[in-house]
C-alpha cells in the first residue's frame, strides 16, 4: 500500500513558513525589533527578529550573551553542517536571565537550541531536527520549554549538568533515539502534556540524578502515563507478554525500568490513563506488571481506579517491567489478543488546535507558526539486559550519541510578539492537509 512519506508531508510546513515570512512583524506599541539576516552575536538586551533563512558553517550561528533578550526566528530555518550550535544562550561568563528563543527551525547542528547557565528563560514554538541534540539546557534553572518539536535527533529534548526546576510543556519528541532526557543531577523537573513516540531507544530517559522528576500526562504509542521517579526509562510496549487466561487488556502498555547510573532508581507513583468506550467495566480495571525476567503478570499492590478521571494509579512501586491495564474477562476467557493492536499505520495529517495526547495518535508539528500536525505511531523493542540498569547498555546514551551533551566542559555548552500569520497561506496549508488525509483514507 502506498503511503505518503513523513518527510514529504512535512514540506507542507513550508507553506506556513512562507506565510510567516511574508507577514509583517507584530510588536507591542512603542517597541522596535532589531532585524537579523545572518549569524551574529546578540550582546545587548532587546528584541531581535530573524528575517530570512540562514545556512552557516559557523561554530555558533546565533549567540546570545546578554540577559533580557527575545530572539524570534520568524518561522525561518537556521541550518548548519552537523556541528556547532544553531542558537546558543551562553551564560558561562555570568548567569543570564530572561532569555527567550521562539518561532525557529534549527537543523543539522550538534545542538539546535542550547542554553548554558540561564535562569528564568523560555524556549517556545521551535522545531529542531537532524542534530545530536535538538533542544538542550545545561546548568540552567526555571526554564520553560513549550511547544517544542524535536525529531531525527540523537537526543530530542535534553537537560543535563545540574539543570533543575525546569518545565517541558506541550512538547513533541518523535523519531529521535531518546525523546526526553534528563541526566547528571537534573532533578526536580516537570514534563507536562507532552508526546514521546517513535523514538528508537526510549521515549523518556533519566539517569545519574539524585532527585526525582515529575511526569504528568506523557503520551507514548501504547499508553498515556504519569509518574514521579528517579533514574527511570519509559517507552511503549507493543508486544507485551501473554496475559493471564482470566484477564483482558485494553491495549494500554508501557515498559518502565531502572535507568541506573551512579544513583539508585525509584518510582514513588505511577498512573496509566485510559479512554472511554474500551468495552470493559472501568471500575474493574487494575494496574498489572510483567517483569522483564519471567514475563509473568502480577497485580500491582495498591492499584486504585478513578473512573471520573479515567486513571488507574499506584504508589510505592518496588518492581520494574511492563505495566498494563487489565480487567476480568467475561466468562473467564480472554477477549482481546495479547499482542498489542497494530501501531504501524501510515502518517496522516490532521488539523489540531492543541497538542494531541490520545494514546491512539502522535503529533509532530510541521512549522513553529502553525497548528498543523502529523500523526505517527511507534513499535517499541523490549529490554533484555539485567545489569544495574535494566535499560540495555546499548540503549544508554554514549559520548558519541550526545556529543558530550551532558558531561562536556565546553563553554557553549515575557517575549514580544513575533511575525504575523497570513490567513490565506494558512488556509492553503490546511486545505492541502485535508486533501492528503482524504487520499490516505481512501488508500486504507
């Protein structure tokens, strides 16, 4: 069956970029933005707007060394040659504060958008791709990463080197090696209403941390989960172990294991969410776990269902493995197959006004100025190693994978309104999305 290429579908985002480029820059009354049309160093407070795409071999294309800076990419792309930094806010010589980078595409860098030594900053409405690290922060605090899409990177969205009290919200990390990643004393962070799917290693990965992180409503391919944990790795499990004869699943499974590192792992609370209309008595749903060693399902102690919130939760988890939501089968017979329903359907364009977090779909933004998204899915592999880290060593980030993103010592290591949006071009992009979706539907 012919299926539209994800990369071909993403070209639709160019239409939206054209609309952003063609539209005037909107600023609050009395403010004037400094225009940027090439790689530069921003060393004074103010608002700056990129007016064209930039391709560069520079080690640092856009470098910010001042506080109180808003840099808007205007929907444009900053592209490199696989090394260096697309946009870097560098506070290595003195802590920076109130730095915002927004409405930008960064492609083919070592790090697409990177904050070092920054506090009270924002990274918003960005797309980072084909880089070692898409969006990264190091030694930074109280940073909000919002509406960031990262794909085809080694690390999609990463925090390392004592980065704490940061928030990742409405983010999409798909088709990376590791989706969302916290390492090296990067605890007390929060991930909210985000998507981590089709990442070849792990959707969420945290290790070498002393403190826990809070994950609220993380959408994997086969589950939506929330948890509080230290040094935890999580991903979808599309092929869970055979279920007990008297139980049925509802297609909600997630592999959650110890990522290890120098510190111990813990999972103080864990929640799986479910949708209505699953064909089971919701009040009978329980949280079960299948260990990675013997593949035997057992109930999780203290499992409790909240039917009004469509959640099943437990606290004080002491074992790791594949979690699943199971219910008693009618007449004692299994009524659903033990192998997860197919998650390899072709990408489909959809129009969305907010991030999609249903377990049956994944979104990937095609343009930082647009709400047009791409639906994708993932089939996950299972861990087999039983070393200190239950995550296989081959699936832990290496220096080559991360370009010393978390352990290197190199120095690089309230925003204004951005450009307007041309409604005609936006309409054309959405119409094109509908046409592709209809054509794909017919093929199915």
